[in-house]
């Protein structure tokens, strides 16, 4: 029973230690705005603690219509790029004061809006599917900046099977502007085609880099389908996050034992065992008692991987002075230990001498970002059609 309870125990809970300010950006393509969609957006934004909301394809020509059709509780409309069919809108959560509107553009049917939040510049982009990019496709921006939106461009770098002119143009622009593509092939697509039953990534996000070539530390999560839409909203978290692991509260043995103490304890007590039928149970008790005294056992309730004394001291210093240079030094210290551990792990992994350890490493990679499998729906009409076709062939 104890074995089954361990196997069914909950996995380790992983939290995040946030360093510095946090900005949550939600990026949905809602394909028309109505009162019911605004209510759905309100629940979505509250659930994910969103600070900035950028919308594409709002289908509202005049700004005064936002008071009736596009009003979102606890959010203020800060900028809008109006068009009869293609509209970009940006909302900011009430209470965020350090936010200003920048110039929005409408060049060759490519629409952009930009805002400045603190030191971060956020540019929302929408290009219709039948429009081609100009050269250059987007205006330059200073670090730190984020370009996100519906680019409608195909490239293998963000999950398409082939490249088109628009995708190659954007990749060339990102290379010249030294931008970093925020994309993970294991994540779900941001658009699901009902016709082709496939997922695509029409929404793309590019990040600027600092002088050392490090991009803005962000993460992106594709949510479930939006209301009456084939698009999935994306939540982009702009924040320095350090994983904090909360272990399962089950004591475990540490096999780095004090062997001399264990041996001495067993040898001292084993000579008192009488040759009876109960001798085996007594021997087990002696071994357990010696193990408890010589082998440390317990549980680390909360720990951070690769968190050393230097990282801890820098974090405490940052908590006092809030200096970005201290936060950067802390991350460099943490990354240095991670790099050394990773290098040692790869050098010591050998399928010949320890295949179990190597396979455990590969399984750990597959569990880090689980892939999303699409369910194939088989209809009765499809089975009947297949039977008719095979019967005609016979």
C-alpha cells in the first residue's frame, strides 16, 4: 500500500521567484468586439493578472463606439488605430500611471500602435494576409522593446512548413535590427484552422537585445480558444523569473552515509542477537536504527536549483537597493552555476556505463515542455464513405 501511495503522490509544485517589475501582456485576436466578448475578456484578464491588453481586428471605425461596444472594466483605452476593417487597440490597467502613447502608423495597409510603459516600448502590429511587407517592414526601436501582433507571415522559424516572401522579409528585418524571436516549437499554435484541422502561429513576438546580446527575459503561454474565434490568446510575461520548487513532503534517504558510524553501530549490537526465530526481525531493527543515526534523511521543503551563497547574497542586496546591476549580477551568477552543472552532466552521461541515468535525462527533457496532441474526430459519415469506396474498388 505504501508503494502505491508513493506512485500516486502529487508531483513537485513549481513556483516562481520574481525579480524586478512584472508586466503581463495579453494578445488576443478577437475578430469583432461585442458586449459578451468584453465580459469574457474581463474574466480572462482578471484570471491571468494582465496589465496590458493589445487587440487586433476590432472592426470599429469610430472611437466613440468603444463606450458601448468595447468597454472593459478596470482598463482604460490608451491608443487606437482606426480602420473600417482592421483596427488595433491597446488597453492599460487602471493604476498604471507611467504609460504614454506613442505614434501609430498606417503605411501600405500595415497598421501599428505603440505605447511606452516604464522603460519598455510595446508595439502592436497587424498586417492583412494579402498585403506584402515594405522594405523596411517596421520602423526601428530602441532597447528594451517588444514587437508583437498578427504578422500573417510564413517561416519555418515559427512553425510553418515553408517560407514565403513576407516571412523572409521579417526574418531579415529581425536580423538587421538584432531582434530575438520568442517561440517554442512545443507550445500550442495561436491559430487553429477548422478547414485544414491544423495549427499555425500567425501571432509572432520579437524582443530587443541589450549590448551583451541578451534579449528581454520573457515567457509566452498560448491559452484556450477565444470566444467564437479560431485564434488563441497569448499571455506574454515580461519578468525575471527564478523557479522555486516545493518538494513533496516525504522524507528521503541521503545515501552519502557515514559508513564508519553505520558499521560500528551494527557490529556493536549484532553480537547480542540470539539464535531464535525472531532474530531476523531484530536484525532489521538494528540496521534501521544504525541507518537513522548514520544516514541523514529528510526533505527539502523549498529550494532553488543552482542557488548558491553568492546568488543569495546578491538577491538580498537587490531587495534593499533595487539596483538593476545587482539583479544582472545575480542572474549571471546563477547562470554560471547552471552552465557548469549542465556541462558536467553532459560529460558524465554515458549510455555504456549508466544507461539508466542517460535515459532519465532524456525523459526529463520530454517532460519539461509537454507537447499538445490533437484529437482526431472520426465521424460516422467518414466510415460509411470509406466502406463505399472500398466496396467499389472490389
